[in-house]
C-alpha cells in the first residue's frame, strides 16, 4: 500500500512540474502578446492624434494671427 501511495505522490509531483512548466510558457506568451497589443495601441493612438495635433497647431496659429490683427487695428483706431 505504501508503494502505491509513493507512486501516486511522485506522479502528482511530476504533473505539478509539467503544469508549472506550461504555466511559465503561457505567461511568457501572454507578455509577448500584451507587449504587441500595447505597440499596436500606441501606433493607432499616434495615427489618430497626429491630425488632431495638426488641427490644434493650425487653430493656435489662427488665434494668434487674429489677436495680432485685433491689437494692430486697436492701435490704428486709437491714433485716428
């Protein structure tokens, strides 16, 4: 009876080692997958944000131009 119990314990330890071994590979694969998902997300974000950033720069330039134009027109109207 002790021999059967010992064999079962050895088998359980071997199965546990196999499960841990596979768990290690699954974890590494998940890390690689998540890293790739993060890269793709970053690329999509850059693609979406680039036109928005350009529109923001153009809007800032237009606002500065209008402010300069308003200041110069106020100075001209005060001189008259």
